[in-house]
């Protein structure tokens, strides 16, 4: 089977990657006097024919009738209609396999729906004493993701950054097997068993992290993860959504030590703090030196107009990076950021026809855009 091709190095050659690496290096070392500002223009004429295949998405990712090559070809066409400016770069996200996909690698069944993937345990209410986790290189879901990463590297030879699969938070993966209510009870009734499972899962988390990075390493021009944060070396955005429901004392016993340990194995680790239920854990997170940044997400149900300046200031005063939509409506940085070099902005998209808007936005941060 043959596929028409987009040649990304024509639009984003190696010298652009070298400039990108330099920019991020300066940013992590607090030597960049502006935020990270990725800009992407869309709707460019494509040099290839449209793909007949679907994009990798939550409802399609686990459809085994769609080969990895077909998903890669579909995204190849999508990439061919984009151009990257500022701190943006060609990127292939493989997050549609679902948040906490390690649960599938260890025995859960993934079920894709429109906006996420659920992981169903092999049986209901497995006692925590009976849960033991081990690596299975023949697990079909693990092989599925490996094959996607291999197909992407074969297609683009590293000229497109392939994202890390969303391995998930250790406690979130454990919750997939036990269920949230059962795991909350386990914290009181079987704390030693919970800690045993955390240890087993952390070791496997690091193993999967190494495996996927090793596939990419020979030709990678950089690394990223589900939030599209670039790195010269493998990085990750850690998380523990389960923490939303536990006290700071419980966090410090069951979650914080694992995060501190895991983040030491990752270059420039960031923590995904999702929702107001995790705010009580912020002080503990800020004390973990190997977590270099906080990604703050207010969570569902929070009004968009709510002022988070006090929370953002706590993160910024700590010296950590702030990964969030910390921009005013015109695209300028929020005033709470006395040092704009601590900020990272997500990709901002513009139509290829809207050149004035692109240049106006880029000019705020002294970024030259060639259209």
C-alpha cells in the first residue's frame, strides 16, 4: 500500500529545529524575556491529495480495522495544510488513545467515546490485595500504540515531533482497576496495599515512558506530550486527577512522594493541576523541586470570568513555570506575570488569509513571522 506524502522538512527544516531548541533552552533557564508563543496558520494549499482515511481520534483510535499507516497518512494531509511560526512546530499527537492508557496496557479494556476513552477493568471490584501489575509486551493495546509510533517515525523520519502517549497518573490508573469509591476506601482500610500498587505502577510507568522514547530517539528532533510542550529531551506533564477527592495529608502520603520520585526521571517535568479540588495540594507541589512548572486548568463548571490571580501569583512567586491560558483577550500576557518568561501559551491558530492578525499577535512578543 502506498501513500501520497507531505515533506515537512520543506516547511520546517533542521535549522528551524535548532532555533526552537535554543529558544526552549533559554526559557527553561529563565533567560528568555518573553513567554513561549506557538503560532500556527491553517488553510494552506496542500501539495498532496486529501487522505481517504480518518484522523486518529477518541472514537477511532481503538478501531483495529484502521491500520497505523492509515492514521499517519490522514494526519500527514492535515499537517500539509499548516505552517508553524514563533515557537510552534510540526507535531503528531497520540493522545486519542485516552488519558491513563497504561490501564489498557495492564488489562483494562478501552472504550472510546466522543471526547475521551474509558478503561473498563477485567472484572468488577477486584480486591486491592489481588491486584498485581506486570509488563506484557504482547498486550494488544500496548502493541497498537507501539505500532502507531513506529509508523509515524517511519513516515516522517523525525521531521514531525511524535507526542508521548498519555500514560496517565499512577493513582488514576489504579482507580481504573479499583473504581474511585473503592480506592478512596482503600486509603483508610488498606494503605499498605495502596502503596504497594503505587510502587508497582510507578516502575511500569517509567518502563513504558522509556520504551516509547527509545522508539523515537534515533531520529527524533525533539519530544513532546499531550499538551504540545517541546523538549530537547523526553519530558512529561504528570497528573493525578484522583487527588481532587483527597485531603492534603492523603496527597502527601499516597501521591506526592511518587510525583517527586517520577519527576526526577523526567527532563523538565510539569504537573497538570486540574480543577479547584486540587488547589489544596498546591503548596505540596511547589515544594517538589523536580517539578519545574504547573499547568493550571480551572475545570468544568468554573466561570471563564473568574479571577485566578492569587493562585497564579503563588505559582509564579515560587519560580516555577506557568502553563496555561494566561492571556488577555488581545493576546497580551496577564499583568500578574511580572516575569513573562515564566509563561507558556498554548498554540494559537490563525487563518492563512488573516496575515494582519498573525503579525499583530506576533509583534506583541517581538516574534518575526514570515507568511
